[in-house]
């Protein structure tokens, strides 16, 4: 099949708000990035004040992304659908996947036009990687826009990495994941990382309250609730664990492992 060299679909410019904090840009700030506005930095610092562990959690999740994608690529996966991707940072999904399999294809999906514009600059010369400006809560739209890159008759890794805790219970995150799973052939994988309120409910409650006060959504969930998002698929070893403990490099989760309040897991579909 002949494929376009590059595809980008963007939200309308009217959706760009620089006066309201955005979770993708806040996450970028916590990781030390510069792709954020003053309102994002103010909101991010406010959350650090009520929950300093958010910094350890953001960094540990990024490291989990890198290890999980490398595992998937080395397991033979050559197609990746990254939902709620956030801003490009060091060792992005396409860079890791394509370092293992040069022909790996990656579709990034995000509804923030600033994120999408950065993807344009990053991916302009990469014919194997697309960026889609769509809300992942609309699986029909996402799947329709990614079929010119991804072959849904062959295994695909679907990634929800610290994105499902950014949607409310009313948006039915378990159901959203289920709709994507229905589109996947056997041999595909599902990777999820998600903030948890199991370890420090009071700190997570303060985090969520601060996020709500500033117009963003943050819903930490229990391990049991996160496990339901896998829909009974087969979790690979070591299962659903705090992300520093998921196949850590050299077997060492690091000195800040106890401060990373995010569960992560990878499952065979």
C-alpha cells in the first residue's frame, strides 16, 4: 500500500488556550522542558507544593515508557498507537521503537494543538511516524485517522501512558480502552500507566483538588480500578506494579522508587 510521507491532523486554532493550565504542558514542565506557558508553570508549582512526589512520579513514568516500548519492540511489535502522547521529550516512542526496528510505525494522538505543532517539527522527515490532533476519548475518530499508517490486521501496541487519569469517571476510561481493544488483532499489546491514590490518599486528593481548581482534570485511582482497564488481558511479568519496579534497568528501581505513585503494566491482547 502506498502511504503518504507525512500526515498531520490538527484541532482548530480556536482550541488553543494560553490562559488555562494544560496537563501535557504541566508534565513537560515537571520533566524540565520549556514547552509550557506561565499559567502551566504556576499550576505545576502549586501541585508540587501539595504533592512534591509528582516530580518523582513524572520522571519514573517517563522511564517506564522507555523500558516498556523497548520491551515491545524487542518482542517484535512494529506498530505503536500512543494515546495522549504529550510533548516530545528525550527518547520518544518512535525513537526507541525505530532504534530496534527501523521500519516501526508510530501514531501519536493528542488533543492539544501546541503538542501537535511540536510533533510537526519533530516528525517532518519521518515517514514512519504520524501525529493526529484528536481526543483519544473518541476511538472511532482516532482509528479512522490512523488506518493510513497502521495495519490493523497485524499486531499493534496501544499505549495509555499517564493519560487515563486525565479523564473523569463519567468519560468511562474502562470503556474507552475496551473500544480500542476490540480493534486489535491477536498478538497485540496494551500498556497502561496511571496515578494511584493507594499510597497517600490525602496527597493525591490535594493534587486532584488543586488540578480541579485550575480547570484541569486529575483522577488518581486504586490498583483494582486500574487493573480493570486491562479487561482481563494477560499481563506480562511482573504484572501491574509501581512503575519503578517494572523491569528496572540492572534490576535496580532507584532510590526514589517509593515516591513514584504510578502503577504500570503491559499486557498481551
